[in-house]
């Protein structure tokens, strides 16, 4: 069975299709100008059976129609081999024709269970948030069908044994961690420490404000991914509004002013159409890592909270060839809101116009 990707619509067609095709062809003639090549490559790879063929080809005659700034075939090769590494074996390469064929030789994306890691600071009223977050995990549909653990990482002076008795669960553990500096909140070091304690490959690191969707485990276990997040909603006067989850910015170089970034509240399920001039990042409230793929601590532990530590982490993962993905169909919630959510009709009209211009490459 064979499938060809020529447009963003084709990428979405195979987004959650796994181990089905004998051959997938990616025609990069136009796709490579839309900022979605890694999504096309990763989704195509996941859709292939073991020993299936992944083919990259392009029609050089279409380059002038796509852009006055030509993306060369060597740049496509760079993206391809950086994204797939040792998971593929090169079969054929012809630079003069813009043709590359590789064979899928291994699949490291078999999920074995969940490690839920909750970052806890023991601040005022945070214990109630922690309790609600844990309960949201325990109330997941068919959670006991999977191997799982819940790890709470917080200060050593917290009376964890007394606190945990209320849950009557052998799968919940407290990991003491005391920050070494009171001048800068090195949450990255704390998250790295927690990450290293986890034993299952699906590692969901979250803040206490996150309430997991009831279908989180069931839906996430089905998926292949490097790192991702779910949709996150927040209650605003009885209405569920989109909150901090997946965003697009113009550059990972945070010193540059990120003109025309798209905040999480503006991101829709068809986010690939908005990536032509942007790169993705995940807010730190909930990040899902695949420990089969990410073997080392993902964060730069020299970067503190409030210093774009989540952008820094995503930049590091991106330049290692990993895919920063978004599970729009899984709806988690935030129990608190730290930003002003704009819901006026005027703002929604402005957002619609802005998204239309970005989607059509005008911004």
C-alpha cells in the first residue's frame, strides 16, 4: 500500500495512521516552503511498516512558482536525516534529480506506560491544586489498563506520607527536591531531576494547576510522538476558553523580538497552515515527553523560570531533530489563570483576520 504527500491536507490524512504503508512518497516541491517538512517526514515515517520505503522527491521546475528564495535539495536532506537518524537506512540518493529513498529499519515508538510527574512548590493553596491534579489522573478512563506511576516533586519539609494516605494508591510517590537558590527559580533543574526518576516512556510533566483530561491516558497511549502537549482550557465565567499550551513564534533566538507570534489562545487544530514563518513551542504547564527518544534531561538547568525556559527547551529538542507536536483533541484544563483571556467580539474578529493573513502567508 502506497501514499503520497504533496500538500498539508495529505499530512493531516496520515497524522495518526501508524504502521500501515509499504511506501510513502513526499513531494517536497511546494511543501518545503511551508515550514511543515518535519511534520511530513515524521508522520510519514510513523505510517510506514518496518522495512517500508520513505521516498523524498521534488520537481525542480516548480521551485520558481513556490518562492523567489529557493530551498535547495541539500537542505531537505539535512531535515530528513536529522529527523530520522538511525531509524532509517539510505537506499538511494540522487541530488541531480532531487530524489532520496530510505528504508525504515526500526521503530522506537512503542509505549510501555505513563509516568505522571507533578511539580509542587507547597505555596499557599497549592495543596488543593495538587490534590485535584492527582484525582484527575486517577479518574482517567481505564487507567488501570496501563502501567503508570504518579511522582510528586516538592520540598523535603512537606509531610508527604500523611498527605498521600488519602489516595489509597501504591502508584503515587513523593520525590523531595529543594531548590539551591532563592534568587532565581530554577524550575528547569527541578523538572530535569523529576524526569530522571521516571520509569515509563510516556513522561507527562505538569504543574499542579493542570487537570488531566479523562481520556488522556487512553488517547495518548495510542500515539507516536517525540514531545507534545494537549489542548488546555480554562474556565472564564462559566465558559471554557483556550489557555496556555502550544504556540508559534518567529524564532527560537529569544533576543530577537518575536514579531507576529501566534499565542496558544489563537492556535486551532489546523496549526500546520500557520507554520510558514514560525516555529513551535510548548508552555511548561503540561509537556509530554517520549523517554524512548529523549534519553537525557530535556531542560537547560541554567535557565530559570521567567527566562523563556520552555522556548529554550523546545529549541534544543527542535535542533536535535525531534517533532514538537500538539494533541488538539485531548482537552485538559488549568485550575488557575495567570493571564487575561480576551473574549470580546472585537478581539475575535481581529484574531480571525490575523489568522487568515498568516494562513495565506501574508504575515
